[in-house]
C-alpha cells in the first residue's frame, strides 16, 4: 500500500498492465485482512450464517429458526454461499473465508474504478483504494455499521455492488448499473435501496439540472405510506430499546458530528472539483449531499412521533454507509493527486499511523480472540472452544438456554452461539431483538422467551428446570464457577457446558 505512490508516480492508468493492477489489489486485500482481522462468527454472522447452514443441513436448528429465517427468506445470500460450498466441494469455513477476501478485493476494485472515472491519473486511482483499505472497519456515525465488517455478510457483497452501480451511472452505462443493483438487491434488499436512491439522484440531477427539488419531491411522495404502519406493540417497543441506533434523537453528540460533518466536506469537494473541471466528482459530491439530506429528513420524521416507531425498521440513516464510502474515496483521490503524488515518504507518513490505529482498535474489540481466525486454526477464545465442543459433541436437536446478554460478557468477544455451535437456543437480547426490529410479528414470541430468562445472573437449578419444562431446553452454558450442581461434560476457565436434568 505504502509504495504505490512510488510505483505509479509517472505512469498513466491507461498504460498500467492489468496483471499489475490485479496483483496490487490482491496485495492490498491481504494488507486489509492483516490490519482489520477476520472473525467469521462475530456479530451479525449470528443472523446470516445459520440460514446458510440450515440449507446445507436441514436437520439443524429444529427450534428458533424464525429468528434467522426471516432475514434469510428475503435474500439469496444463503443460496449463493450454499451453492459455492456444494459446487466447489469446499469446506464451509474455507468457503466463507474465500468469499470474505473476494468481497474486499471487489470493493477495492470498485474504488480503483471510481478513482479513474472521477480523477483520471494513476496515483489518484490508488488514493481511494489505499484509504478505504486502511479504514475498512471505520464506524459509520451512529448507525452501528462499519465500512465493511470483519466477517462475511450480505452487506459486504452489497457494498461493492453499490459502488460498481454508481460507477456505471457516472459512465452512463445504465444497463450495467441495473445489473449491479439487481445483484445488490438479491443479497441485501435494504442496502440495495440506498444504492438505487443514490443512482436516482444522479440521474435526476443530470436530467433536470436541479440539485434539490426533484429528489425531495420523490421522497415526499413516499411519506404518506407511513400511515399504513400500525402503532408498535409493547413487545416490539421493548425490542427496539436494544437498537437505539435506529433513532436519530438518541444519538450522542459525536454521532451527530459523524452525520453532519460529511455534508460541508462534500460541498467543499464539489466546489473544488468544479474549479478543476472534474465533472464526475462534482456530480457525485453534490448528489451525495442531496441524497443524505433527504434521508436525514425521513429519519427525523421517524424519530419524533412514537406511532412511527415501526418505520424505524427502514433504517434511513444506514444511507450514511454509501455516503461515507464516496466521501472517503473523494478524499483519498484528492490527497493522492494533489498532496501525496509520487513521494513515498508522504504515503508512509499518512497511511502508517492510520493502519496502526485501526489495527489497535480491532485488537481492543476482540481482545480474547485471534486477530485473524484462519479456517484451519483452532480457536483461541475460550467461549469459542466451548462452542466448538458443543458442535462436535451434543445432539443435533439439542436446545440450549444461555444468558440472553452472553455477547456482552467479558472475553466472549461477541461471537454468535447459533452460527458457531449449529445448535438451537432461546431468544437473546442482542441479535434476536434485531430480527424483531425488522420483523414485528416476531415480537411477542421474542418477548416471552426473553422474559423467561430475566435475571439470568441469579438463576437457580429450579429456574433452568422450569425452562426445560416450558421450552424443552436440555443443555445450558454457564459460567464455570456456577454449574448449579448439573452434570457438565465440558468445562474451561470461562464457561461450562451442562445438561439440564432433574
């Protein structure tokens, strides 16, 4: 990454051999992996990977499937990954690792294309690529999103597809843009909707030479549909309390800064682009401003009246994900073209601290887990060791009771139980409430199971036997020092896997 300025300082992008470009992008992909790490079963992998595993083995997850199948039913992501496993005869963990690397490579390729479309010179092309690769896990304001997650999920695939689609609109290759939009919608309909909106703003601005009024009219026409949403149920309201990122008025001041600051930056870049006759970059900057102002208004409307709470599932502020991508690519291109140029030391001075800072941040997020969880390596995290033992040693139809806040336990590192163990469990607070946020009909069932596990830290043997009687759970995961007299065939210094028997 840091020698790109030297390598390309006098080479025009049109003369750069394709094999050298591909090789450089592959190196940057591996560099991004080294900086940001890889955690295949973390965070939202708990939502998306069980759907894939259920397709590969329908006997898995005999209970609780509604909390991940609701997402899986709206996307072809599980089918795509399943097909790659079956057709390629590649083990599951290797397959998702390859897909993850491919998603990084394709995003960086899309950034490289963007640099060429908006700037033209080789060094300007590599500026967006280098900056995105360095900041891959940068949080996006208060949206609970990163530019790209540290694990495979549909958002990663939709991200590169969205950038490719906008690139094609800038080139006025609309048929190809539609194909990329179709792919994005097939893997993640919500994130694809933001790409559609961005492309629509670009097209409207080109067609009508109106940077505000036309897009605003289009969005205003959508708002009356809010009346079709019934007031949220109490159970749904409780689930939403775990996802305050959906509500703008509950953001912290620094999250508001992350929302507002990009707008003047993009306006300024748009003016600079106009002065330098960079027409495509000017179009992108002003389109991004209009695009985000519209979603900002929608987010405010959703946040204020409580009866619109169900509309929060539309998550309008996740539109910032695409805005951040294009803002950072614009910044990267400007820096590379007008400041870094071909001087290696300047690239080092800028990118070395960024890369070190992002690496340190990732180690702080996953302190008990290997930085890169290679598909062939045994887990280092003791919770993961227990999860792997469960997968290999418990019946396929086993159902678990587990602390509903287990992802917040120190040293657990937010690793998903269902995704890694391939076993059913009762509803949790973190990820299953997210399913409820998107699919309100799940609220009552989620709330009942969540309440049944209330005050988990003070559970007794009688409480777990009650769960066994009511829900058919036969196993539990407990802190090692609190086995409650049950038989525990697996223990380590963090947790114990125990059978719930009278």
